[in-house]
């Protein structure tokens, strides 16, 4: 297994203009890109977690833009574990995508875990500038286990400073993968969020509820990848929500593995998203 703590082939770091411009990762293909895949990560994670997939997508000719939140990953120097507002989350992601994409090629928003929630809102904000939406083990409906932990966190947040990262993540490291990446990368990643603020919890809860409704209104081709052994997602509720979408614009696939399919099945996931992009978007 390659050392995921080190940059992968074709990976670089870019930044928005200005002295405090948000930093983000880019994986540029050797030749002209077929499309841009703009990746949005989960709450705990950052774009380094996508190195296994980004390398494979890059090899297939995609430009991959890894969007880093304010206070997370490459931007963790200040505001770690917090967010000022839902608007800032969406506006920041939009600014990074517009700065990092190839404007001449199709754009696909790729949201993993909680990033799928942000991805739905970003797809709405970008409108016709987006050609497709890919949701990887989306966190639209948490499992009963995770939902119970989130309920306890909401009670724990009462009386705490809104911006203070005092709430433990309801998702444990083991829920992502039980394979080599658990000890080889996840537990060694000091940039991952272990805690977040009451304000982030509140913003995230509101974004989740709104994303369920907004997804139904997006007129985009949608790719969804579910994990067969996902302890974080309520698969039945997720499939019921997806059943509300027009079947001619939805492609759902299921892969063996836990929530972190980028660790569990990177080859199969990269291939299936690529096949969908060819068929649905013509890239």
C-alpha cells in the first residue's frame, strides 16, 4: 500500500487569490482533461483521503479538484472544527470550484459522506455550470447508531460556546474501513477533525434537511455509490429518497466494503463513476 500521507502523482496545492485565500488540492491529468471532478469530503476527513481515487481518476483523464473547507485540511490553521454559517460553506466551495475547474470541460460535483450534502447545495448554487452530481456513500440519512449519537451531541451542545470544537464526532475511525488504510492512514492523519462545534452541528443538521428536498429539484444526472457494509448510512431510507428521482437521470451502484469506499474499493469505484460519466455525460 502506498503511503497515503505523501502526495500522489500529479498532485499539487493551489489557492484562491489573496493573502488568506483558501488552499485546495488539484490532480491534473497528463493531457487535456475530459472533465473536472470537484470532490467534497466528509466532516472528519480532508482531500488527502481521496488520494487513492484521485490518482485513478487522473489516470483516466479527469482533472480532480479537492475542495478543502475553511478550518479543515490545508486550511486548518484557524477555525478548526467550526464554520461561520451554511452560506460560508457553500460560497467557499463554489469559489474553489470556479477557480480550480477547467472552464472548457464538463463539471461533476463529487460528494462523499457529509460532502454529499454540501454537494447537493453546491449543485444548486452553480446551476447550469454543473453537468453531473456523484454521491458516494452519502450522509443524507444517518444510520440509527449515528443518529442516536448525534441526538446526544445536540443535548451536550446546550450551554457550550457556539464556536468551540467540544463535540466528539459521531463516526469512529473504524466505521470508515477495517483494511490497511485504518492504521496506515486514517489514524495517522493529524489533520482529521476529531471534534466540532455546536454551531457546526446546527449548520450541518439544517443543511442535511434542506439537501433532501433540494436533491429532488436538481435537474442533473446523478450517480450514487452505496457500500454494502456501511455502518454510518441508513441504506433503506437513502434508497427510498433516491426513488423519488426520475429513473432516467439516476444511476445507483453498490460495492462491497465499509463507508470509506475510496479505501475499500478504489479501482471498482473509479471505474464505475467513469463508466457513468461516459454514458450520462458523454465525456
